[in-house]
């Protein structure tokens, strides 16, 4: 939506994070990995690295985003909420790139099949442009 291209694999792959163009991607990925783990020392170390790289506000914001996603995923998985068809189509390419359909919680998702991945890849640029148009003018732009 910002007009910049990013390698989506940066959210799961440390090497891709280094090359992604996302500021402090390595620290953010390390924090995300530690936050979902059970190693208290790894979490503390990742939090300290993020603090040194980005400051206290970023640590709070990053922790809040991670906690919110954890909450949403647990609610969706716990209640068995499947992706609706439009979201399933649009997210098919990203899910494939990140191998998200291989996760254990994916048993509650309907089968996508190759046609949905193809349609999703075709629709993705169109949707991205539509979302940019709906954002309206940004402050200072």
C-alpha cells in the first residue's frame, strides 16, 4: 500500500529479512520468533535488541501487534472460523510463499487447490491498487 515492494518471506526467513528493505527487519523477526516461543531468555534478549535498535515505543508497539495477532489467531482457530472465499483467494499467494497452509491450524481451513492460488495471484495487484485508492490522501503528501 505504501508503493514499496517487500519480500514477504522476510516474516519467516532471517536471510530474506536482512535483504527485505524493512528497517530493523532482523530485530523484528527475532522478537516475533522469541515472542511465540517459550524461552524466557531468548525473549528478553530479542526485546533488548529491539529496544536498542528502535527505542521503547517500538518495543511496546511490536509487542502489542504480536499479542493481537496471537489473540486473533487463537480465537479463529478455537472457533473453527474458515477464511471467506475472497480473502482465501487474495491471500493464496502469500500463504503459499510463507508455507502457511502447512501449519497445524490449517486443518480448519477449506482446501484451496491450484485454481485459487492462480486466481489469488492474478487478483493481488488489482486489490493492492484498489486499497491504495481507498486510503485517500495522506498527511503531508
